C-alpha cells in the first residue's frame, strides 16, 4: 500500500486521530441504530441508550 504524504502530514499534526475518532463515533451510532431497528422488527421494544446528537 502506497503511503500518502498528505495523510502522513495530517497524522503528524493530529488531524487524522480526530477524524478517526469522529468516524468511530459515527460507526457506533450507526450500529446502535441498526440494533434498535432489528429489535423493533423482532417485536422487542427498542431501548434508547443515549439522547440524540
């Protein structure tokens, strides 16, 4: 895999870490929404763990 010099520079400056944390947060939210939807389809009441955001 070829290294991207711009990504390397961003990583050095800490931007890549913040972006990775943001994307991880979005993925967690998406997984929680999918789990709630699956539970509601199965007839189980969906639980709201955290408020919107």
